[in-house]
C-alpha cells in the first residue's frame, strides 16, 4: 500500500528505483560493472529527495548503533581495542572480530581495514532492514555502502580532532 503511494506521489523515484534494479541485474566485464556501479550511485545522488531520505536514515542508524546524539559526539568514541583489531586484520582464526551488539570502529585505521569492513557489512544489513521500515525504494548496495563509508569518514574527523588532546 505504502509503495503504491510512494509510486504515485514520487513517480520519478519509482522510475529511478526500477532503473537501478535493471542496472543491477546486468552483467559484463569488470570495467563495465565498475561503470554500472558508478551510474547506480550517481542516479541515487541525483535524486535529491531520495538522497536526503537515505542520509537521514544513515544518520539515525549511526546514532542508534553508536549511542550518540550528534556526529560531534564521535570525538569521545572509544576506538576498538588495538590488539583485537590487529589479530582480526591478520586473519587469525581465533579472532572474534567486531561485536555486532557493541560496535566500535577502528578509528586509527581506514576504510580498508578488515575490522572496519566487517562493521560496514553489519551496518549495511541494518540499513537495509531500516530502509524497509521507512518504505524507501530499493537502492543498490554500492550506493548504501558509499553512504556508510562517507558517514564513517565524517565522524572520524571529529574523533581525530579530539584525539590530539588525549
């Protein structure tokens, strides 16, 4: 019912979601797939109303999962325990990895660290679940992953600025 209302009220959003889905279903060379990924992301960023809704959802997700009220509060975020991160990043079979219920980024690391990648996977799953509650149209995983990484980079700036005084 809500999807029908969304399609009626925002026909451009419905068309955009269908276009993204058809792009997602196509396959091809790695170069073509990379271009398709960029096109998918660009389509959702160009739809300002939809992009704003997804950004709001992303911020709400970060606030709830990290128990913060504002991005600035990441200045006091406790980074993951360094020894746990190192063991996990090395691929040690005894490493437990990030706790899904008490998430702490490796703020000293970047987006390429395995620890942070695992957290991004958790957040992607949570974001997709929350998207359904908000009745937002399907979005490509690549778009959602970019939103998560952008938000991580944004909050990491606050953490880095505050870490100079620790």
